[in-house]
C-alpha cells in the first residue's frame, strides 16, 4: 500500500477517525487518534508529534519531542470501535535529526531483517509464534503498605467444581483437547479468529490448552520478522477486546495460576535464501542442515542473555520450572517438548523444516524478542557454534548422573539481566540493538520490576513465617 492507497481505503471504508499506534520499550501498544481529514499524503513523510518523555523507555523531559511516521502497508480497519476507525502502525523518529529512533522496538526489528540480508547468509527469516493466554471471568489485585493480594476466577476453573454449576470443568493439566461442554470457550475463540482475519492475520488453528480455567492457544500463519511482530500486537489487541465483548478478560501473564501449566510463546524460526530453506538437508539428524545446527548453537549459547528479552518478567520464572512442559534444559531435540529447542517432525517437506524455540513467553516485546533470537542464531551460523549432541529422552526423568550434565536456564529475572549485561555484543552487530537501548532495558527492568518485587513481602511468606 502507498499513502494514496491508504487515503482511498479510508474513503471506501467510511473511516471517520485514524488511530496511530506504536510500541513502548516494555512492549505495550500506545496510540492516539486524529480526524480522517488530518490524514494526508504529507503525514506519511512529515509525521506527527508526540511527547516521548511520557512513554516508558523513551525520552527525558528536556528532549521530549518525537515524531510518529505512519507505515502505509499496515493500514487496517479496527473491528471494535463504534466509530469507523482506520489503524496505522507507526515508526518513531527524532524531529531534530529526522533519523529513526534507536529505542523504537519496531525499528530494531527492521534493522535485524536488514542485517540478515547484509550478512549474505539469507534474505528472509520466517517467524511463527504460538501465543498462549487465559480467558478469565474476573481478576482482582491490590498492594499497599500493610496488604497485598490477587484473586482470579473462571467458570471453567477446576477449583469451582465443588460449587454450584453444571460441572464440566477441565481438571488441572487436562485441558488439552476436550470438546464442549468441557471446553467452554469454542465460540469466543472462533470470534477471536474471525476478528484476527478481518485485520489481515491468517490463523491456522485454535484450541483449549493444557491448563484449567480457559487456557487458550490461537496459532497464526508464519510471516517475516517485523510483520509477524505487528501481528502479535494485533493478536493481543483482538483477543483482549473480543473477550471484553463476552464480559471476560484475557491475560498473557506467563504463570497466573499456581501448580498448572503456564503460558508460553513457542517461536518457530527458519532462514531462507532465494526461495530455498537453509535449515533443510536430507539425511542429517531430523533432516536439518549444518546452518540450522549452528543457528541452534547460537540460540543455546546466548540463551541466558536472550532470556532478558524473550522471558522478560519476574512472572516468567514461575513458568520456567520443571514439571509443566516448561523448556528449561539447554539442549535440542526432535519432537521432545522438554528441550529448549525442538525440531518439529510433523512433515518431512522442505517448506516445513524449522526450529521451535520453546523458552519465550508472551510477556515479551515481540519486536525485541524476535530480533534477539535472530541475532543469536546468526552469531551461531557465522561462528559455526556447535550445539552438541541432541537428547531424545524425557529430560525430566533422566537418571541423576545424566541430568547433571544437562545445563539449565537461569531461574530469575535479576540473573538473566546480569547475563545480558555481560553478553550482548552479538546484539550490537549491524547496530541492530544499540548500547543505549540495552542500558535503558537493564535500568528499567531492575528499577521497576526486580527491585519492587524484591522489597515487598510475599503473601505466602505469612504462611511460612508468621508464627516463627
């Protein structure tokens, strides 16, 4: 689409409002709206100003003026607004230099794709994330000087099996794949799918996931890196707003429910050049190529630092524990879901050959997560990093002597931030990530997430220690 095409689309669809969206550093969509009369071809070149000091991770107040530059290829009609509204995803620029903003996560993703081409290794990276989330009926949480609590509820939560109702509540860890009435959410998910497709997001499948209480997965068709990150943001917007229509709420927290499966974002990845899949080679282990093995080597080597972007919340490390299909072991395998990297074996065709990195979760900023994964994998390819031998066993049931030899992921956000601080040179190649972005990420996460969690009493500590 060109700017002229967007103007025609707005007219054809009867748009009255144009919504301009961009992403902050932690990973939430931000927006403001303008009347459709303000939508001109010049807007796509000159941009529109906003206060960057009020956006998390962006500017200080003395350098607050920033520009949004709409991307005409992203134009879609919002399926939820009462007033016909055209949505444009934007990039951020500095109004003084008119250069792209180094802390704009979408720009980081675009630079990662450009860097891939500059290496000559490949011309395209395909990303296919599988986001999981919970559909809930209510959520309450609060925190004060003398109290702190949360409370979730769902009509489908197995904890409600002893209360009034009609039964049919998925048992803990048994939500995969019973039909209705055990599956309460078929119609909600189907409407989510139709809304996603209305904004250009192709969907392959939807289903109830393993956990009780409405854990859900809707899988999108793979796409190139930046376009896929755009679609992840649409995915979150659509699922949250569709649920709201049913008087439900959605959370993408990795581990909202104790002792049941958490929500991951298994991220499928493959490199292509001139229409050929570089990860495919008949006859090797799982029919993967040396390029694929080295890509896996880069992912596994840098995983302790990657975690700072792909599993970037304190809640992420409630999920990354043994026993809940959580991928905590730094190994790769075909078909094995207890490994960090799995090579799916559903098909033996070239077009289907890919790796599935199982560690990321949907609390991440997708632009930064996908870009970081690509940069780690490329580092493995360039330096021919050997991932070692695969392990095709249940890694949770290994004998103690074998288990000792398997490296595991760090277990907390503060540790992975320390790892990122020590190991981020691979991200700086091609100026994809920049030192100022790494620094603001570390500062923000430590100041706003690690320290506040560390300083507060936890509700369960009262069960453990009140009578000590």
